[in-house]
C-alpha cells in the first residue's frame, strides 16, 4: 500500500511484516527495512552468521540494492535469484501452496459473507479472516514439498520438463 493505517495490525499473526511505499509495492528502502526482522528471525533460530541462502526473484529492488546485499553478506546470508524467465517453472510457492491458499481464502470469504449477512470485509477484520487460510496453505510440509516438486531442494534438474523450457511463441502482433 501507499498509506499505512495502524489499525491494519489488529489481529496480525506474529512474525508477519507490513510496509508501505510511495508507489505501493516493494522498493529498495522497504526491502532494507524488512532485513532487520529477517536477521532477527535467523538469530532466534540460532543460524545468524551461519551460511544461509535467501532465494529472490529478479525484481530491481532485490538485485540492485547495494546496502541490502552488503548487509546480508555481513551475516553470511547468500542471495540467489531465479534466472530471468524461469520463475514459471522453478518458483516453489507458485505451485500448489498458492493454489491451496486461493481455495482456502475463497472458502473463508464465503463463510465471512454468510456470517455477516454480506457485509464487505473491513480492513480491521482482514487478518482475522486471512490467518487461517494462510497458515493452512503455507504449512511447513507444503513449503518443503513445493521446493521438492520444483527440484530446488533436494536439487533435481529432472523435475524441469522439456516443455517448460520452450521459447515463447508470438501469437499476435
């Protein structure tokens, strides 16, 4: 978002980060702000300073962010990014975790509509409705399975099908 409403935090699950930027999407400064909580989480897990891999896509704010990359390097967090134009085949959460989330989110919204007589979901109730579908879809086992299905971990290049690597065809001008 562009403007932050402190009430948005009501009901926010522990560990979730929120931020705003002038254009409403991730930018260099917002990513740098988020690095603090990322490093704190690594510290709590006892792995801060040990070799950690952080996978990111090719967004400008991720790869051309000198201060973020330097900070991560100082704590042995190694940044790996997906090769351009390959996220459709190797971005793990784009597979079934997001598909399951969409299904669970739709059910939760329908239930909320029934319970409130069709009242629009308010920003204050957002986390109350969102939390359950989010935790169900992005469970530890679902994330681990998604990385395996994509061949990221354990590494397995045979998981990428030849049809996924075909060049795009021009279908219209």
